[in-house]
C-alpha cells in the first residue's frame, strides 16, 4: 500500500483556537479531476461533517481493550446491525469516520453487491482491528470504493486519511486542508475527527516533526462509488 510520507522539523500538533462551527467557510472546496465510471463522494462527506456538533455533545470514548463502535447513532444495513451507540454516547475516530462514509455512500447509492457481511469486514479493516495500518484506505480501495492517493499534495477536502504519529498512535480522520511552510512545502494537515483534545468531534492540525506527537506517516484514500 503506498505511503504518503514526508518529514520535517517544524511545528507540531496545534489546537484549533476559534469556534470551528463558525469557520467552515475558511476551508477550501475539493478540486476533483473527472474519474470515468466513478463518482467521488468528497462533497457529500463534507456536507455531512458540517452537520455534527463540536465538543462533548458526543464525548470522546476510546480504550485499547474495549472494541466499541464509536458512532453517534446505530447503523444498520439490510436488517443487519453494523454499529451500536456506546452507552454513554461516546464516539471515537474510526467510528465517526466510518459513520460519515456510510451516510455518504447511502446518499450516493449503495452498490447492490455490497452485502452486510462485506460491510462488516470492511468495518473491521477500517477500525484497524485486523492489524492493517492503512485502515480506511485498505477498507475502501480493496473493494473498488476508494482510490489510493500516492502523494500528500493529491489529498483533497473530503478524502479519508489514516495517519500515525511518532508515538505509534494512529488516527482516522477526514482531510480538510494542507498545512504548508512559507515556501509552500506541505508540513502536515488540518482534519476533522473525534479526539480527546476536542472532548469529542472537532477540527485539529497535525504536522511532521521529531516529537512524539508529530506525524510519521499519512495514508489517504478518495471515497468513490460506481457512477450511475
């Protein structure tokens, strides 16, 4: 699986200082090249993420030993349970990004061949429960529901990313924008997800560097569905 990877000794993880819900207009819209036979879901993804409340409306809940689903709502498909809400309503990064992707696919039209068992297997990979470090990238690309992005500068708003820090902690997120140096070099990303630093859903920045919280790798995928 290709690795979007760039290192730098620059600024590390930063908090989003203003109210993100009031600042959506600062983020760029995706610029997507035509994809014959495929329909990118980026705009649908972005429409969906804008609908979520920020902060502890859905508290961040994740522990390494508890395989919670981390979604804000129960997810069902053809009568089969895909995910169930945690008793405290808590969410985590893999759960919220999987939930967003499911909504986007449903709005676009779920391919008839995508069975409940296939979706459960896809979810297992998305949550990195099978040891695959690429998470949503492998989950979608292996089924023709995503296009792997080879370079950092190919990422567009609404793409899904699985990134890792030098501490070996991973994170699943929706890409919003590149973080760049003054000379235009990509040094990191702005992203939407659920994380402890925002007490739930929020927008954050992460950059490459040498510290434990700096990025070590980013894997990216463009969500797509077959064109009708």
